[in-house]
């Protein structure tokens, strides 16, 4: 019994030491999206979220079957006016009279901590939608590979069952 506990302890230590956060890190070849609110008033933040939802849904459809970053880049460049029109439609529908900009290129992103990982401030290939003065809190995510789109659509995914290798060994021998 003592040998089994020692072996299990060694397996746990090995498993824990090889576990990294690599699966949480955004790949170098990625395209982000950022929506910046005019201000932090309740209305400005609400409109930012409505714009985010609309654009996220539109882009999700555009990039649905995209296999590589070059293809994603081309589709986004070719549809930047469509994205611009989507933002305009949301603003008109919500009687929100403010100027806005939609920019596709290398844009500044502030440092962000998400799920225990710190993403450094820097210039990243992205679509940035700035509402009004762009002085409010922002939202950002990764369009390609579709990390935020997967998270947004996670309700549509089947439930995932996670298994523990250690638990399987314990169950097998005890």
C-alpha cells in the first residue's frame, strides 16, 4: 500500500510540474477584436455590449469555416464595410448619436489579466471599434483562432466530460 501511495504521489508531482498555461495563451498568429465604449456611463457601456454582440455574431458567421490566418485576414479586409454598416445599424437602432471608427490593422491593446494569464500591452493585428471619444471600458477577445467565438457559442456545444488520469488509476486499484 505504501508503494502505491509513493507511486501515485510521484505521478501527481510529474503531472503537476508538466501542466502549463500554454493552452490559455493567445497564439502569435492571431487576430483580435476590441470594442471601446465612449465612456463608463451605463448607457455607453450598454451600447458597447450591443455593438459587441452584433459584430461578434456577424464575424462568427464570416469566419465559420476559415482554416488559416491568411484566409481570415482576407475575409475581414473584404468585409470591413459590412462590419462598419453593422455598427452603424446598432447605433441607429438604439438612437445613439455618436461618431465611431472601425479600424483593421495593428492597434494598441492594454494589458489584461484573463483566467489567470496576463496578456501584455502591445500592438496586435485586430479590428478596433471606437465609439465616440473611446474613453470608457473596453472589451476584447480573439477572432482568429476563434477563441472568443467558441466561448460565446459554448452554450451550443455538447457537454464535455473531463477525466482524471490519477482518479482512473485510483479507481482501478482501489
